[in-house]
């Protein structure tokens, strides 16, 4: 049976470029919006490429107790008390980090190219290439199921991607680096959370906010998808029924989405 605290609405959100500014990684105008969500008792689920450790640090900084979908859908962590439910859950999907690293090494050897991932680097080296401090670098390196490649030399990315695909892995180009991951995505993880809640008698209306192509599956999995603007003022080229394009860039767009959700979706 649903508990009296069962939420009517739940919000899944991307982080970089959505809840966090693309360049400063700060929530800025989204901070007040997050406080409004807390007051309205709307549970939030972070859904991004960041690791669980990185998402937890951000949640602490925002004073939030969100659900977490980390590493592009590879790991789900819902804390006890999430959505009014007593017990939480942790789940991972796809391949383990060591398996992903092993496949990358095999592909690099077969193509005769050289790659360098976080797992090949010291914390100081990761801090130097990312601009993160040492603690943040440690959290970025605390990976369960995906690897970040900072260098791919001696093979074109398309052939590298094809060889990875033959092993059940995907290569994704990020803003600065590549990510190698197993056959999981944000949308599958969102649907898994929805099913987990439904099995416990909770069927909230779902909202999602994102900024980029890699949010497509997440946005396709929710009832109310929102797209914020990118720093150059454009929207990612996503075609989805019901997709609402917001005028704000990044966190300003996130704040707009919260405005709409409180006014039109969550009701009085
Ligand atoms: Mg993003």
C-alpha cells in the first residue's frame, strides 16, 4: 500500500549543464529551486555521468537526500526514506569497472593504439587534467562500471568504438573526454526506479530535466520532459513528444522547470 507520504511527483535531473552551470559547475539559480522542491516534498533523483561519490558530495552541498543514478545509468542508489519508503535500494547494471578496463586494453592492443584512462593515472594526474582538487579527483576516480579516457592516440574513434561495440561496450564523446560503458543508459535506470516505486505502491507523475543528447533516454522515460538551453543559447536537437524547451541556460532553465512543475504538475 502507498504510504501517506507517497509523492505525487518525482523529478529526475541531469547535473552538468542542467542543475550545474556548464563552466563553473555551480548550481547558482538552481539552489533556490532545489529548496522549493524540498518544501514541496518532491523527491529528486540525480541522473548523470558523475560517480556515486561525486553525486553524494553534491547532494550534501545542496542539503538534499536525492536518489542517485550515476555513471550514465550504471548505478542506482535510493536512500532509506526516499519517496516516503522506509527501505532504500542499491543496484548496478552493465559490466564491472575491471571488465570495462579489460575490454579497453584488448581493443587498444588489437588496433595498435594507445589509450589512457583514469584507472591508469594517479590522483594528482587526474586533478591536473580535469582541474579538480585532489578530493574531487578521488571521487571522480571512484568508478563502478564506466571508464573515462583522457587520451586515444593512434586509432580513429570510429574504429575504436566499433571494436568496443563488438564486445558489448559503447564509446561516448563527452565535453572533454570519452566515456566507455556497458549496455546501460539513463532511460533504463529511470524506468527501473519507476518500476521499483510502482512495486511498492507508489506511482508518481515523473518529470525530467536535461540539456544534451545523452539525456534523450531519460527524457523519453518520463511523463514531463524539459530541455534547458546550452551556453551558446541553443537547444540540443532532441525530438520527443511533449518536450518542453525552456528559455533559461543550464541552472536558470532548471529553475524554470521547477516553476512549471510546481504550478502545473504537482497541483495545490
Ligand atoms: Mg548535461
